[in-house]
């Protein structure tokens, strides 16, 4: 840790700005310290995002205003990768096909679309699956996926409900900009615990492809959603590197909220990256263990503070 970084951390000690999250990013995840903290609030029909960053040893405060809040892929709302993988595994077993190695499946998440990922996996393993085979496998996987979602309900990612409720209370329009099959979207929204459909002003799916055109990672889905809501400057959440390219192609600001199978992706082009959406809303103190870790670090450096 550089002396400048420690000085900034001491600054946060004084002003108690999301300190726990900052320390965790460095101590536990070794995430770049360039963006120290991001907060989101709502006022006067706007989303206000404040980005605190370290540039050349100086603290920079960047406050940006947005007219709407967009959630992108399904993983921005719920951690679904394990459930998706399990559904694929069951489908492949039913068809007497080889198991899809979990590590290889995780790597496949750098591409969009289940059918596309299946085709790539088939080619890499010389399985000879046709385009129709991939479509049939994906359709069966989706049916199993929908059944599994309905069993116990889906746990919404921390902070999502709070963000949606605050947006609605402050007159900020919201959208779910996914290109997932419609049946998956409907099953998901029906089973998300604590979620109400009126929390979203607009949602879309693969069924809207004739209207929006090309899928992610092109800008088309986001341009379509913006037009439908009549907004110009949405703040976007996306959960993977490939999906994030879509709003970036539309010249939109993105906060990365990586799903738990995409944490190793490159999010350097996002405005910032947080572990969970709730990180944007709350301030917390350090635990005893984290305080001890920080104290040990501070002993190794001589820091002058004002």
C-alpha cells in the first residue's frame, strides 16, 4: 500500500465514508485503489452518484447526475450462475452428453447467450452439436431453470430492492435491460423475494429482439430501453465484462456489480466496481480484525496528515 493511499484512508477515518468497504477492497480482494468509494443517492428526480478516487496522490471527488437507473443482465438482480449451471448439467445428463466442466463454464461467461456458449463448448470438445441441437438443449435447460427458480424463491442481491424503492420514491425511472428469453425473465420476476413488478418502469427480453435489433454486447438493447422510457442519461449496473460492453457502446456510465462467477473479469472501463449494490448505500465501521490489519499496515509507514 502506498503512503498516499494510507493518507487517504486516514482521511476516511475522519469522515467515516464507507470505510469498511474501502479497506475490504484492498485487504481482502486486492482491488485497485484508484476508485476508493462510490455512493448513490436520489434527489429532485435524479440519481446522484459520487465517485471518490485517488489520482496522483490527490483525492478527486466526481459527482454525476442521471435521469434513470438501469439494471442489465439477470445477474445484476440475483446471483443465478450456480442455478444456470445446474440446469445445464441436468439437461446434458438427460441427453447423455459429457458434463460441462465448471471451470470451463465459468470461462464461457465471457460470451453472451446460452446458445452461443453451447455452440462454442461443443466445437471445443468436438461434440458436433448442430445449431438446432444447441437451441433444443437451451430450451430444455431454460424449462428446468424456470422450475428451479420457482421451488424456493430467489434471494435478491443486497441493495437492489432499496435502490428500486428509493428510485420510485424520488420519481426516477427504472429499467431491466436484459436479452434473456422472456419465459426466464417472467419466472425470475415472479419468484424474487420482496420484489414487486411495479418497482420497474420498463423491462425487456429476447422476445423484443425484433424491436431493439442486435443483442449485447452492441448498444442496441440500451438505446431501445432509453427510447421507450424517454430518458437520456441512465446510470447502468452490469454484472460481467461482456455485458458491460453494451452500455459502454451506448456511451453510458456503468457501475459493475459482478455476479459471483464473474469477479475475475476486467471492469476497468466501468466508473467503479462494487461487491454488492448495497455497498453504494451504506457506511460501516471496521470489525476488530479489520482494524487490527489496518493498524499493522499503518505502523509500516510514516504518514503526515493535516
